[in-house]
C-alpha cells in the first residue's frame, strides 16, 4: 500500500519542486505553499538526519534599528553591511547582500508564525546579544517547527530521495530524476547545499602539500549528505558560477571531533585568548585580529594551510572561564616544557615561541568584550588585541583540525533567486541556501549570516517559483 501511495504521489505533477531539506529549502517550500502552490520537497537524507547543516545552527544575524525582544541596542543596515564587507574583503554582491540584510529585519515574525521561538543570546565572550537572535532549542527545534508547519500546510515531503540530475530545456526546468524516476514540476527550487562532504571534489579544489592531499585531513562539521551532486550537474549544464572552490565556512575544531556532524560543540573558542602554533611550534597568524564571531570561520582555512593540517591552541589559567568550554578536555600541564611533551612538539622550539611572544606583549587594559589595547610589539605575526603573557600555570592546549561547514562555490543568481545560464536568468529554476551563498559570501564569515542568506533567499525563491507558475498560466490563457 505504501509503495502504491508513493507511486501515486510522484506521478502527480506538482507546481513547485523543492530539492533539499534544510532551512533554505523549508523556507522556500513554506512560502510557495502559502502562495497557493502545490509543493513537493525532496530530502536526500533519512528522516532522522533531515535538515542538512541547519540542524547544527543556533542563531540568525539580524538588522534592527532599536532593541527588540531578544536583541539589545541597535544593529543598523550600514553597520551590518560594513561587517559583511570586512570579513569578505569586498568579495560580495552588495545588492544581494543588502537584500539579505534588509530581509533579516523583518523575517522573524514570519518564522514565529511557523513555530520558531527565540531566546536571549548566551552571556560571555561571543558578543552576540546585539547582532544575533538565538533559536530556542537550536537548529533542530527550528527544523522541527518548519517540518511540522509544512505538514500542516500540505507540503508533501519525501526522505531518502537524492536527486541526481535535472531535465532542462532552454534554461527552463522540466523535471528531476531520482535514478530512473522522473518527477515533473512547473518550477523548481534547488536548495541542496554545497559539496563539503565530497572528498574527491575537496581534493581537487585543495590539492597537495608535500605529496599529501590537504583535504584528507578535513573533518566535516555538518551533514554527510552534501555531496554537491546538483551543483556539479548545474555547472556542467552551463549554469554561471560564483566564488572560489577553496572558499568555505571552515572552523578550527577539536582534532578529536567525529568525521561528520560534530556541529557547534566541536569548536574551540579560546584562540583569541592565547596563541596558536603549528606542528613546528611556530605561530602563523594574528590570534587577536577581531572579535571571535567575525573571525572564527577563517581559522579552518588557516590550519588547512599548515603542515599536516594541524595546529594547537595554547592558553594559561588566566583564560579559563572566559570562553565556552569545549566538549573534550584539553591537554593540561604544570609547565610549558611538559605541555610541549604532551603535544608531541619540539620542546625547545615551543618554549622559544612562547618566550618570544611573552616578551613582546605590551600591558594594557585587558577587556575581551572590546578591541582592547593589549597587543604585541616587534613580533611577526603580531597579536593585535587581547595579548597577555602565557605565564600562569596550569597551561592548556587543544589540538585543532580544519572543520568544514559549507563550501561557497555555487550558482549565480539575481534578486529573484533565479539561476543564470550564460548571463540570462531562468524563468522557473531558482536557488537558495548554500548552493548560492557565494553570491554574498565570496570568502570569510560572520556568525549567523548563513542562516540570514538561507532564510532570505529561501523565501524569495519560494515566492518567485509560485509567481512563475501564475505567469505561465496567464500566458497560456492569453
């Protein structure tokens, strides 16, 4: 009976087909359904792993002109834009970026209508109470609310339904295929994520160092199901692309994290409170460059370019209590030589690096909540803020590996989320979420902006897909 019902369901021609099962896909499906379209959503994962990387999210970066419920003070459009411009180095489409920023100022009412609840941000070192709205229950709760709302509205959902190719005609979507099964729809939203789980593609993008594939040492913070199948299909089909395949949301995470789905709990947040060294016990970047929510996602890429794709975050007792404690305890020692031994690093080089750093620290007024005046002098690389000698035992260290969350290589879209082929927009194929995030995120990251992109473009794509059907109907009737 189940197979018969499934056969009947897929034989039907839907108005809108949504490919993907995370935040962007659900926003698209809900919006299209609200507009009156019949919607089928195809999620490649089993039900228990549904939601892609969205299951690991916690918050949404929000523009607001005044305090709002869980958000303090104000975070106006221009400041949001400048923050995004800074972390991307200007590699962003300002028109699309500002579209996302403005949408973030009013999307939460819509989210609440679909069962999402918010809570105040965590206190402590993340400095997010002004800029980011946290989901009550995290990403899992957000996804459950959206799936529940989708079911109530009549969105049809299939799990374990990996789409492997599309049927396109003159830049228009015709049908999608799951193996030999053909599924027609009048419009399609592709929200199937990036390619971060595709090890071969990562190898191709990152290449080798000293005969070793860099990507073989990557851990995947998110879902194992983002293989980039449709992204590659669209590229091969002539879709215009955006962003560099090596650019990604990549965090330095605990080297003991699982290969997939470690999520937020594998992050090590003490980088800005100490120093980071590679396997030769040498520093390689400014640990105090900016606030952690703006710079944490560059550290995966930095570690990826170090020998063996490993590094070590080193702190002393003064840092304890000033950052979110990791799930895994770090190495602990009463002296720096003992810590070097525990880490398997050259003792002389390690102690020398620490001595040089300590002697370069210039005393100021330490304040981890602001860009303070504690810095180094005559040290390369410098530590710009929060530089204090590491001299108070016990000493701690955490081994780090690159943790890839999502990749930025994607398809080029316009303000209507339409996929472009040779500079021309498709009239019924749209993209949302990670598969098009590179339009806004050419590189870098700032906390919560991925969810802002997915929410904005998910809703745009869903609305435009429904509108495309109406336009087709009007043309047919004319």
